[in-house]
């Protein structure tokens, strides 16, 4: 298992969290997603290391910006 943390900007509420969670969960190998609008953190646990570009693209698809923390 691999855990990676990202900083997400633009989230303000639970709906925002749900949008990010929905997009990131589509990535193959993702097992757990912890996302918080309050802290601006996204923690992704996966079976093997994920391509950061794919995670950032998923967050972008949800309408937010992210960077690896």
C-alpha cells in the first residue's frame, strides 16, 4: 500500500469533497480517499504508487487545483 498526500485549493464544502472523491476514486488501484475542504488535504491510499499526473488530472476534472504535498 502507498499513501500520498496532496494539497487541494478551492474546496469550500462537503459537496466539493464529494466531487474530488468521485473523480479520484475512478483511478485504478485506489483503495482509500480522505479529503477535507477545511484543511485542503487529499490523502490517497492505493495498492501501488499512483501517477501524480493522473491524480492531479482527476482533481482538475472535479474543478479544483492540486499539488503534491
